[in-house]
C-alpha cells in the first residue's frame, strides 16, 4: 500500500468515524466536496498544508493520517 492510498483510506475512515459528511468536511477545509472525494478515492494528493488542515479538523495528529492501520 502506498502512502497516498494509506492517506485516502485513513481520511475516509476517520471522517466517517466522526460522523461528518464529505460536504461538511469540505466546508470546514475550504475545498469542494468533489475535490475531497477525489482525495478519498486516491485520485489526487492533497498539499502538506491541506494535510495539516485535515488533521486539525479531525482532531488527530497528522502522523495518524499517514500511518497504515
């Protein structure tokens, strides 16, 4: 599993665990729901800045997002 796949899987899993929809999460991050969906489907890679915003919005350390489960 590559790092981008780990990230997309963890983002989707943690977002679902927190009960947030893609639309809610996208709004918090200031991105479109379509772009967020592309990240979660492993089609695009977010910037490091956006990775930090994901971690803050999900209230986890950024390392959690890139650690295989």
